[in-house]
């Protein structure tokens, strides 16, 4: 009688071999145009992790170090292969099967993975529907603080951004409350600048506008009133403390 569990164990342990281009090669103009990298899917973390295998180098020079990685992995392993080319990188996914490496189709989608106040943290992901696997490889922020939170390829940045945005939202709410107290009106929008906060107010009417202009300078380019930064010393300090450079910031809130 065949021991099915033992047979399945042997199948799992069987290693499938394949060759994939790896390394880095640069063109004469300094652009990355050759080579590639390999990543293996970790079922526990749900992410693809960079992996190294024995390489047969075929091209070694000052600008190029390119070769073929000899990959041996168990059946069921999912490989992500990134090829570096002059016009940009090319991505392919493979599943190790009994017959060899099977190329898996995917669809690229953009989705909101976190929302903090008026900000959204967005991920660009490749969905391998056949395997029920998702590979999110680009992360960025949409909202007022997007100019100071640069796009990242690292998923770990999401929690850092979330914490920073939550703190920033509280600080911006404090600025909004002060603007309301100083002007007597709920702001429609405001801009955080180096030496002031410029606030756009609801329609005031001719007489109210004249009164407000006597108190605060009016910026006709943005249709807003300049409130000196001395009124927001604590808020500006807190923004700097969480890594938001008020000295060079031109922040529109809400965007």
C-alpha cells in the first residue's frame, strides 16, 4: 500500500531547478540596464523577500556584473524575478511545479491601505489572482503632507507614516482652532508658510473685509489673510519635531 502522506512529503521536498538573470550592469551613460534580482514569497509575512543563490557569472567588468543564478527550491515556492532594463524594470512571477517553473500572470492595482484624516496612504500592488497572493511594491501619501513624505518601496514605512500623519493632523487641527479664534471665522483653507499661516475665510462682505484687512495683511494671489507665525510657535515646533520642515514648507490644508 502506498503511504500517501510520505509521498506528499517527498513531493514537497523535491527541489525544482531554474536559471534566472541576476546582478547589476550599467550603460555608458550610467543607467541601470542589465541584470536582475530574485525574491521569494514568505507565507508567514505575506511579503517577497530578497534571496541569493549560487551564480554563474557571464559578464564581469567595471560597469557590469551579470550572470545566471542557479535556483533550486521546493515545489510550491513562488519566485519574483525583477529584470533591470534601460527603459525600466520588468517583473515576472513564477511558481515551482513538478514540471518546472510556471509563469504566473498578474494585474497591477492601486488601492488605499490607510486613511488618516484628510490624508491617504496608497499602495501599488501586483495581484496574483491565481495564487491568492498580493505583492505591494510602491507606497506613497496623498494629501497636504505628500511633498514631505517621499514615495517608498519599503512596506515598513507605512506604520511610520501613519504615526507621523496622526500627530500632524492633531497639530493642524490646533492651528485651525487658533485661526478660528483669531479671525472669528471657521477657515475654508489655510497655508502653512515659513513666517505665517495664510487663511482663506468664507465670504465676508465689504465691511467685514475692510475690518479684517486692518488686522492682517491680505494676499491677493491666494485670497487669504496672513497671520504671523508668532501665533503658532508651539505648533511650528511640534511640526519640526516630527520631521516636517516648516522653514521650507508651503503646506496647503486641506489640499
